[in-house]
C-alpha cells in the first residue's frame, strides 16, 4: 500500500468517526479531502486550488436546476393536500379488505411519490393523514406508524426522486434514464408491501389490528368524485413524467413545468397564501443549499480519491481476492446497510459511490441498474435504528406520547424485511430495473 492510498483510507476511517460524533458530513468531506490533497501533494496551494475549482465546477451546469425545481414541486404538492386526496380515494377502494387502510396508505404513498421526490415529505404528510385514521378504526399503533414509515421510502424510488437525481450527478448518468428505471422497482415494492399487509392481517392479526371496518362509517364516494380528487395528481404525473418519457422535456424542464403546475393547483384550491408560499421557498432553499454543499464537497472528495489512486487499489484488491460480480454487490450492499444505521441517505451515496463506481465499471455493470440497487439499499437505512430518519420524522409529526421511537422501529421491521427481499430480487433480475429503457 502506497503513502497516497494510506492517506486516502485513513481519511475515510476518520471521516466515519467524525460523522458518528455528530459533525456534518459535507464539512467532514470537504475538510478531510482538503487535508488529504495537502498531504498527498505536500502543497497547500494545490489543495486550495482544487477546493476552489470543485466549488465552481460541481454545480455550474444548468442541469443542476432539476434539484430546486422538483423540491419546490414536492413541497407545494404537500401543501395542496394532494396526498390526502389520494389516501381518501385509496381508502374508498380498499376499505373492505382486511388491512385495507394499510394498503390504502401504500397506494396513496405510491401516487404521492410520483409527484414528489422526498421520502421525508411522504412520512410527514401521511403521519398526519393516515395514522389517525388507522388508529380510529382499531389498527395497532405499531402497524399504523410502520406502514407510513415503510411506504414513505417509495418517495425516493418512484420518480421523480431526489436520490436518483443525486446518483445521476455522481455517476454521470442520465436523470431521465434513472427515473425510468425506478418505475418498475417502485411499483414492485408497493405491490410487495400490499401483499405483505394482507398476509400479516391474516397470519398476525394481533400486530395489525383493524377489526372495525371503515366501510361501515365513512360515506361512499362516487366514481366521479374519486376521479375528481385524483385529477391534480394524474395531471402532474402525465405532464411531468410523461413529458420526460416521451422526450418532450428534459428532466430540468419537467421540473420547471411541474413546479408551475403545482403552484397553479395549490392556488386554485386556495391552499397557498403568502405566508405558506414564503415557507415553501425557504424550505426549498434549505434543501437545495444542503444538497449543493454536499455535491461540492463530494466532488472534492472524488478528486482526492482519484489523485490518491485508491479506486485502482480497491479494484486490484478485489480482483486479486477472486470476487465475482455478486461478491462485490454483496459487500457493497452490506456496507451501505451498515452505514444506514448511522448516517443519512445522501451522505451514504456521497461516501460510497466515488469508491465503488470504478469497481462497478471494471465489472462492466450497468450503472443505471447499479443506481437502482444503490437507492433501494440506501433507503433501507431510513427504516433501521438507531438513525432511521423516517422514524424520527414520524415521531415529531405525530407528537403522541403513547407512540415512542421503539414502537415505530418495531412497526417498520416487517417492511424493512420486505424491502430487503425486493432488493435481492432486483439484484437477481436486473431486467426488472431495465425493462422500460
């Protein structure tokens, strides 16, 4: 092992320690990459120049505009109560099934995921909408919060997805292709959740609850009423995503159209006033700046790794160990799942991908398929303790002393297992991700 590789791997180990101690991942990436280049080149000026160049190059392209536009659309859609409408329609359809409200939550989350790319937004919206309804009809608190947490991950898999946008930037892949590749896996995961809920309702009724049927109390909606409630969501899906898939829009243009259309819908429904609009703009700015800072620091980190020769060292090490494609995938997924217990989704991708993408290219893996695998594996971290960001969002949104973090994590356990099974299926059958490309 050379001095350069030792510096790089040492910085990686120190990075994990500092992140675990509570330092912001972007700050850690930037500082350690700067110090790493300084030690490798023995020249602080080179490190400073690299820092300045990375800050300029990382987000200079107009393509990066896709991030704030889709984030803005997601926040406006949440305010416009489109998620609530989707839940009411799904509840109407599945109300007579055992575990029907759980299936309705999954179905509504799938629709909501198709117009917003943020899992945390899904978790917050459906905690307010679905959990009270499920508790009202006798579902157990563990199951109610577990369904919301589990189905919230659909927001990062079914396009548009902020993580897929981030992967596209890091791996130099088409964002539109990533969106297309996420459709079948996203629908497959939603279907797996629905089947899992039905099975749990019959095999483990004490875990699910829901003996009191929603069909006996809530008024029935006509088909026309249901379609009317779904029109805004369908309009956004067809125009934005349909435009991308038909080649009418680039991903950035689709984000702009979607943001404008969501604003029009929110204003037409009377859901958006000056105060809420300012709040949406501030939240969009926070997310965009955070993602921008992460991408800039990840760019510096990637350049430091390339300068050190670490990716080549890892490729040679794995080749010497005789690991095949699935051996590499197994190690990669294990590392991602392990990191998911302590840091957030974006940070995992920013740390792992600069190291793992060269190895994936050496094995001649399809990087779109590799991206889908990455997103699914990373999203499992939203459900696993102790970090499990979705659990914390649900806890703070619900604000119910009867439901603790332990209850939420116990509720998410079956959905984590289902998600892992779907991940294995996607690994074994790459065409599930590539069939629409």
